[in-house]
C-alpha cells in the first residue's frame, strides 16, 4: 500500500462461491454456481484476507451469516 494508508471500510460486490468462499468478479450462473467465462477473475478467500490485513482494514465485529472474520 502506498504511503502506509489504511482503510476502515472495504465494500466488495461479487459472487461468493458457497463451498470455497472464492470471490468471482466475472459473471456466474446462479443456478450452477459456475463461471460463465473460460477464464474467470477469481480471488480466493485466503488472498482476500491477506489483502485486507495489508490494507489495515478492521474486521466487522457484528456476526452476520456469510461474514468473513480475520
């Protein structure tokens, strides 16, 4: 991160794979959960956790279904 910036809020709008927790930034067939493109733009849950830690984002303390705690 440039200049040691931190981010208090990170908003992500993406499909989350129900089994893997991977984030899909490309179109997904909602019936099958499969990507509709040959090479999907995907970020693993572990990679997202690492990026959020580097960004200095604080985890949400409110427990919601499907929320990520790191």
